[in-house]
C-alpha cells in the first residue's frame, strides 16, 4: 500500500539527530541557534524563535501584539483545529470564517465580513501550500499572523509593493511569511519542514522583532525547541529545495492526470507561487467510493480536513460555512512526497485519472 504521507527524513537527517544524541546536547542550545540563523538567511526576516509547539508560538505573538483578552480572532474553517483550541485556551474568542471553493482559503471579502462582525486579528493558515490574495487582505488593515506551516517557500507576486527585508523588489516578489506582523511555521510531523514537533515564530521586520525579543529573551527553557528537534529541522531546511523540486515534478504528473478525470484540484499559482505540500483532490463523488477504489489500487488516501476547525464544530455550527463544509466532506489527499519514485508516481497518476 502506498501511504498518503511518508517521512522525508534521509540519512543526513538521521546523522544530525544521532550526532546530537551522542554529544549529549539534546536541550535548547547551539543547534537551535544554527537552525534559526539558517532560517533567517533563507527567508530574510529580522528575528525568529523556535518553540516547542505552535500554541506556545502563538501565545508569544499575541503577547507581543498586546491584543486585549476576549478579542475575536478570525480563523478559516479549514485551518488546523489546534488554532481554535489554542485561541480559546489563551483567553480569546474564535470567529470562524468560510472559504473560497476554488482555493479552500479565505478571501479579502470574507475577511472584511469577519471584521464587520468584530474580528480584531486574522490568523491566516495558508492551507495546502496555496497563498490567498495577500495584498488585498493586507489592504484591509487588519493585524495579521501568517501560518506558513504548509506554505514555506512559496512567493507572492504583487503589482506594487513596499520594500521589506523579505522582498525581492526587482521582481515584485514577497515570500510567504513576510506579510503579517508575525508568522508561525509549524515543525510538526506533516508540516513542510519538520522537526518532529515544534514551531518557529518569525518577525519579518525589525520593529516587530524588537518588541517580540523583549518577551522571548525571558522565555523559560521549557518553551524553547530542544536541539534534538532543531537538528532535524535544520537539515530539513537545508534540503528543502531538493525536496521541493521532487514534489513539483510529481505534482505536474498528477495535475495532468486529474484533468482527464471527473475530479479536480485547487486553483494555485504555478512555479514558485505555491509550495507543494501534498496533492489535494476535490471529489465529484463521495469519499467512501473514492477510498474503496484507491485501496483496490494499493493507494491510501485521507480526508484533507479531518483535523481542521470545522471537524470539531457541531453540525449546527458547521452548517454556517457552506463552502468549507462541502470541501471538508469531498476533499482528499493523495500521496505526494520526495521519496515516491517515478514508478510509484505513475501508478498514482493512473488512479487519479480513473477515480470515480
């Protein structure tokens, strides 16, 4: 059976972790610093801190923003469920937003409606590696925290942009993670960059980093990502371009195959405009039939949003988000990872083209 997800961990990653264990330096230390330095160089941010979980990272971001307790924080109905739970646990209210059916993401119009309802901040998960209309969302003036756990490496092309440290002015390109006051990059098991757990809180610009640093400098060691996780994340970061190149090759094959069938995938920007996190398929039929068919062909598929915000809402609550509810029921993930191999990818492509 071809599994939906498979680790991208290779010998280099294993060697880094084993070396860390042999040196008996597994707590927060040198490798955490090395990982952060590499991340800063790659994305061009002013500062970043690696924490033990996305929830801890979010708590420091909200502290630095000085958002009043009880304020409403907007999240997509298809964002990870941890966001909903973390916001409530941190003393804020959650305002869930519907999504656009073509992308599975919130739009500027949807966010504007949320602001009218009292939304004070947007926690924006860039699901499936696809970037929303970030320029239009930024123009709304709502404080923004990006979640680039699935979109690390993606870029957004603007017609006109202000110069920032994370901007390629010549080509009018801005990297995912450079639009918000802060950005969170998860390092969990199935995130684009994994450390086996944890998250990085990124401050794109110096002004925000100065404020954030006042809090993170006082963070207890129990909040900071240990070196054993940092070692894995560091090598993953260095191998990102090679892994992404392999994912894009397979994505192109799958995209051609699905065009000949009854189903579709999400609209996304070509080339570097999006990150290839997985291969989502929006079914024309139902999940049960698709899963049975794929299983017979030795391909495992999973529901794309089984651990999303909408999955923990009641039926009455979820009925308010028609597009998100429809995508929740009909979207699946097909295997797509660097270690697939051409023969396996061809087999998956055939299933995509004939899927009921």
